[in-house]
C-alpha cells in the first residue's frame, strides 16, 4: 500500500479550521477535485459519506463510500473506504495549535490495483494523490483564512 502525507500551516484558530474540515459536505464548494459529497449517515462523531472525485489527467471520476471517525477532543479524524474504485483507501486528519495558528496534516494510505498498470501510471497516480492531499489542505487554508 502506498502512503502520501501533506502538512500546512493555517493562520486561523484551531477550532475554526477543524470546523471547516469536519463540514465535508461543503468541500465541493471550494475544492476543485471534489465533485460531490453526500452524507449517508451522521451519528455523533461517526459519519458515512459518498464521494465523487475528479482526475482530470485520466478524464475519469473516482467514487467511494467512506466512514469517518471524528475525535473532537483530539481534533483528529480517522477515515476508511468501505466500497469504491480504490482497492484500499484510508488515513487520518490531525489538527494542532501552533503559534496562534493551526498545523493541519493529512495522511492517506491507498491501493489502486488495476491489471497491467505500469510503473509510469503508478507514479502518475501517486503524484495525483499527493497533489490532491496538498490541494485539499490548501483549500481548507483558503477557506479558514477568509476575512
């Protein structure tokens, strides 16, 4: 399984950043790669959602359903795909106070098994997953730092 990590410093209070990150159904409004997020179930800190993402380079959409386990005391989230286009997909979000701002970190573990997929396509996919993580955090930063 491959892993990507992305970290960003956001000039906004921890609670504001966490609230924006937790409001996943709003992601399509400010994240270009996310076409839609539909909430299937919300039970306290557990959220089941269906995602549709866009990979422009492949002219393809990826669809998956995931379960998020939000921890409001630790400002974190663990997520895992339950079904979808990836063979495996999961990871963590963490948010920590840092000198008046917030450090946000996203770690994604994924596997995308396609018969006869070559090393070049695997590298491109890895780069795209990394870029997506970077873009998600940058979008949350942009939203959190708005006046």
